[in-house]
C-alpha cells in the first residue's frame, strides 16, 4: 500500500490502516530505523491519543518522549502553534510542566504563533491562571540573550522582561489580557515581576490601567498604582484624554485625589484633550464637586495660567450649561482671585451669568455674584451677548428677579440690546404676562439713585399702546395674586386656629408646673423651732439658686405665651396672627428647654451627696438638648431650601 495513502487513512481514523502501522511500528528497516524515524511530518503525533501519549511520556517511555520531542518546536495547524501553546490553552498543568522540563533547550516559552502570541497569552485568554503562574515562573530561568551583553543601556531588557512584554498582533501584552479578565493575582504577579514595564497602549489605544478603570476593576487599579516603580502611561485612546478623566467619569474620589498627589500629576491637571478640556472640565461636567478644590490647588501648585480665550469653553461654562449650581459655586470659591476666567464668553457672546439667567437659576446667579471679584463684576454683569442682551435683559424677560443683582450699584439698566430695548423694556417683550411675571415695572427695579433711575416712558422704544395693555394685565395679575394670597392666608388661619388648642394646653401645663415647683422646694423647708424656720434647707447651695432662677424664667415665658394666645384670638389679620404665633412657638420651645434644666439642677441639688448618680442623671437629661438642636437645625435647613426653591 502507498505509504502516504496509509498515513492519510490512519489520520482519518481507519482501523485497518492503524492496525497495519501498529504491526510495523517497532520493526527496523534496512537502515535500522523504525517508522518513528521516518515520520518527520509528525503523523504519528496526529493519530495517537494525546492523553495516552503524555501519560506514557511522563512515565518515561522513550518512544513517547521521542514523538513529542520531534513535534515540540514545530508550528502546526492554522494558528502555527507549538505543543506548549496547545497544552497551555487546554490548561493541563502536568503536561505543561513536562514540556517545560523535558524540552527546555528548545525555548518553547518564547515561540510565537500566527498572531505573535506566546503560550502565556493563550493561557490567560482561557483563564488558566495556574498554567500562567507556571509559565511565568519558568520564564525567570530563560537564558540571557547575547545581545544583552553588548547592550550599553543602563537598564537592558532581560529575556524574562521581553517575554512578559511580548505584544501580539493587536499590541496586547499578557498584562493587557490579565487586566481585561480581572485576574488580580496574575496582574499582581506580572507587575511585581516587571515593575519597570512601560505599559504600552494596544491598537485600541488602551493601556492595562486604562482597561482596569474602564471595567471598574478598582482593586486592580489600586494594585497597579501601589506596586509599580516606574511612572504610569496615563494616556487613553487617541490621546484624547487621560486616566484621570476616566477616574472622574467613574466618580472615584479617592483614586483621583491620590493621583493628584503623585509626582506625575502635572501632566494630569494640565493635559487638554482634543476638545481643549482639562481634567477640571471633566470634573465640572460630571458634577464631581468634592475634587474641584484639590484640582484647582494642584493647578496652582504647577503654576497653571488659569487663562482662557474667548470662544473656548471653560469649566465654568461646562457646569453652567449643565445647570450644576453647586459645581459653579464650588469653582467660584476655589478659583484664584486674580483670574477672570469666569468672565469669558462663548461663541454666542454669553458668559456664565447669561447661561444661568437663561435657566432662571437664582441660586447660581447669587453664588456667582457673591464670589465674583469686584475688579471684574461691573463689566461682568453688564456684558452683552451677540444679541446685545445683558444677563438682566434675560432675567427680566423670564420674570426672574435677583435682589442681589438689582441692588448692585454697578448695574447699568440703560443698556440697549440689538432691538434697542433696555432691561425695563423687557417686561413688555411678550404681550402676555408669563407665569413668573406678576409685578409691575417699578416694583421690580428699585430706584437707588438719580443716576440709575428708570428711563422715562417717553424715551422707551416700547409702543405706548403695548405698554398700556401690558400694564393693565400686570395690575390684573397683581390683584388676582393678592386675592389668592389672602384666600390662602385665611385658609391657613382657620386651620391654625383649629389646631392651636394643643399648644395652648402645652403653655398652660408649663405655667402650672413652674408655678407649683416654686413652692415645692427640693430638700424641703426648715421646720418649726429651727433657726431658719420656713426657709429652704438647700438655699445656700449654688445649684439651688440656679434652680429657682430658671424656674422663674420659665414661668415668665410660659405666662407671656399664654397672654399672647389671648391676643391672637382678638386679631383677624393673618399676618399679625402668624407673627404672634411664631412668638408663642419660640417662647414655648425655650420654656420646655428651661423645664429640663430645672429638673437637672433640682435633681443635682437633691443628689449632691451621691456625685456619681447626680452626674449620671445630668448627662442623661442633657441628651434632650442635643435632640432639640438637631431638629431645629433640620427645620432651619428645610426652610432655607424651600426659600431657595421659591
């Protein structure tokens, strides 16, 4: 039978062909050779059972070892892989150890397949971490190449480092693969083994640490940052951003601040992407307020100019356009006083006040005005955009009135826009009254001085007929608003009086208790026949005197509260009643707190002979004041927040 046909049939698993080969397997031909010697193409390796072959080879079978040795460094199949590639990908640790031990002279570790991948690439790609550890450990014993001996570089690359840094056709190293799959232990092993690895970018522009951040493997990020000894490559795809930008996007405050503190932070805080955005822009875009101040301080430290040209977006514009009030205020607070970057205008000629006005962001405008340097404020608030509108034009047009802006002495209310309308004229820009516009022109813009008086109506470009029609609407809206307010007040007054009895009872109880306590002395009175007959036994103690003074004050306040309740029933004016009610509420709160103080001082006097018990009672009683303070603070904050919303 033709030998090539016989081999082909055997590879196709033909039983007769395999049997024929087995009959001649150990026979010697005329040249004293077996079929193994005449099998340079590795046909036997292909047709034999691999597990059985490795079992035989590991047990010391010379023929099995010979078959594997002949095939060991051959690049087989479509992917051109050695047997080490194959077994590493399969994850058989025993086979991998055998190959590395028996065929160490063939340097299989550094052999590359069709895609320039080592066995380590394949082991990591398949998640075979134990095999990867074996390969890395074996690579430590790779021979030093002759070229390294002639290398004049102070830090020549060793064979071990070259093995770890080997990049495939996609420029992915073993570290790229380990990071992308989240193998923390292997990443740590690779980084510790080669801490000077430059961590190149792959064909997608991604470094290992970039991949870790993108996939939110923050344990890997932390490990790389703390283990490496060389500066990190912090560039990202296309060099359009940096690692810091990605950390900001993921709102990882701890990582961002730690990166700012490292020696390469100058590149981080000053690097601008293809949009001209620095890391500070990205922090503003993602409303990452907690790192604004550290980043501005870092820019100061590296003498960043804080200078921006008109038409370019600043961090202020980014935050203002997104409507992030807290971010804008945080930037204003942290910004150097000598920099006027917040006065820069965009392509439409608008500064951040214009942007805030367009969104009717009252709190943002108040914050900007509060922290704006006086040196730039006048020009800032009177700046006209491409339509000639100042921020005040826009605010009045939208019915958004900011007292801090209206009271500013440098405000020019005579500025005309491209339609030659002044800010007061903007009240008449729409013939209908908007939801926010419910007041007349002169009540909106207070007259502060002769130089800032409103222009005469005869000087205005607003047609008299239009002004007259709008003024009528303003008056109607004002009357309607006042009527609605009065109805609401009367409803609230009725509801208040219906639920007011409980507070009257509280005041009456406090008055009764404090009055009674004044005649029920702690410690009792001196009895008949004693020197100080009828006087308090503890009257000479300071705590007792405090007790009595507090009791009198509580009695006074609760009595005043009771009297005011009687006055409330007389008045019908809701504003007057609510004012009196606020007074009684305050008096009652103070009276209740005084009652607790009276109890604490009274018990302290009585228990003065037992200091430990007296102090314990005082401490427990004092917890009441913490409770009151916390709830009062919450109440004040909620009222302030409601006021800002309104």
